[in-house]
């Protein structure tokens, strides 16, 4: 196998953990990194011919304590409720 020298930067904690793992496994840090990169590449997802489409999430439905769905409100109705609440609390922004 032909080896190429490369410099990679690792966070200090990750580097120390890798050094410790290599020592516990009885291998060099270089061999450990090669092994992990090979494993990661083999386990990675293969690109599919067609991109997967994400399913849209349904919006949550507000329910009363009785379990019945509450009616949908328009933006104007929501604004009116908020203004009414502010008027009762004495707050005006």
C-alpha cells in the first residue's frame, strides 16, 4: 500500500482519545486512523440515483381539554385576541 503524508487537525480531546485507543489496541495512531476512516467510508450511505424527498410534517392541531379540535383562527383574529389580552392587563407596547 502506498502511503501519502497529510496533516489533519483534530480537537485536542479527540486526539488524546485516539492516542489512548491506539495504545489500548496495540497499534500505531496512524494505523488506528486508517482503520477508522476505512470503516467509516464502508458504512457511509451510497448515493442513490434519485434524491430522496422529505415528507412534510403535518401541522399540530390545537385541542381543547375535551379532545375536540379547536377552530382555526385567522391572523386578524389572533391579533384581536392578543390586543384584547393586552388591554385587560393594562399593557400597551
